[in-house]
C-alpha cells in the first residue's frame, strides 16, 4: 500500500483558495443577515407592541443592541472556523489542479512513465483516472512505435549490407524496400501525434 500524499503548503493555488474562502464567508454572512432580519422582523411584528407595553422603550432598544452585539460576536468567532473549513475544502480542489498541471508538464516533456496520484479525499479523481488511462495508451503506442522503428532500422541496415555485398538482385531489394515502406506507412497511420 502506497504512503498517503501529505499536504506541504497551506495555499497551493493562493488566489483560487482565497476567493473560495471569501465566497464561503460571504455566503455565511448573507445567510446570517437574512436569518437575523427574518427573526427580528417576525419578532417585531408579532411581539413589538406587547414588549413595548412591558418594557420602557430605552430598555427595549438596549435589549435589541445587546442581541445584535452577541450575534455579531458569535459570527466573528465562527468566521475562522468557516475559513479553515473553506481552506480544507479548497485543498481538495486546488491540490489536484496543481498535481494535474505538473503531470501535464511532465507529459509535455515526453515523460510517460508516471501515473497521476491524488489524495483519497481529493476531488477530480475521475479526471486523474481518465488521464492515467490516456497516458497508459500513449505509453503502449509509443512502445509499439519504438519496436516498429527498431525493426525498420534493422531491416534497412540488413538491406544496406546485403545490397553492398551484392547478395540481392534489384527486384529482391525493391521488394524489401516496399516492405520497409509499408511498415513506415503503418507507423505513420497509427501515430499518436
């Protein structure tokens, strides 16, 4: 069993991750505002007149201010927890994006020997699987092409030696050259690029 891939940096795609966290925090504050507004409006419409008759107006406003302060402080306390959760969740997207970019750069350099590996809880696992399948096919095609090129090279060398030693007639040489040409056409037709 392979060792799990560990996180090395807090931010792997800083701009993306900060936008992701900001969006989550903004969403949290919007929901808190809508919920608070709904509760206050409901309480005001349902209990406003009754509470105003029991409490002096100054005391009622003081209670509302204290409730607002408590709600605001609780939002501030919850914000780092939400931000940390956003960071962890963003790693599950940003980390695979960074790995995929590095993997594609290695492929672009001609390195087909590696597989793309992601952490167990990372997103984009299906993309990694598809890339690994594609690379596996490219690796097989490259191997097949290299074998075919090696056989063509050996055949050409053999033909060159035999022709220089006068072992072949012109017709036999032409026949072997046609066979080499046909293998080259096969190679060109099955090309992966």
